[in-house]
C-alpha cells in the first residue's frame, strides 16, 4: 500500500503499471472511482480510491483489503 500511495502522490489517479488497474464505469459523470490489485494470490488484496479533484490530485482511498470484500 505504501508503494501505491507514493505512486498516487507522484503520478495522480491513473496507475496503469499496477495489476488489474481500472476505472469503474457506469457510476455517473461526476463519479471517478478506480481500483488495482496490490497482491495477487489467495486472498487477493485490492485498493479502491475516488478522485475528488483530478487537477489538484486530491484522492480518497476508501478501501484496502481482500478482493472478496471489496465494495464493487
């Protein structure tokens, strides 16, 4: 999680180098939520974040945990 945190600070919300990174679709035009896998295997760990202000790189990480309990 620390490595992802540094990448988010430096590069902003788009994290194409992280496994299974994606932007959630169908949430409405003003909602920008994304996720990636932190650790593959059983269990798989994921992180989910919402872009609050893309220009100023303000993000809220709202979930870090197992894939099975992820809020998507």
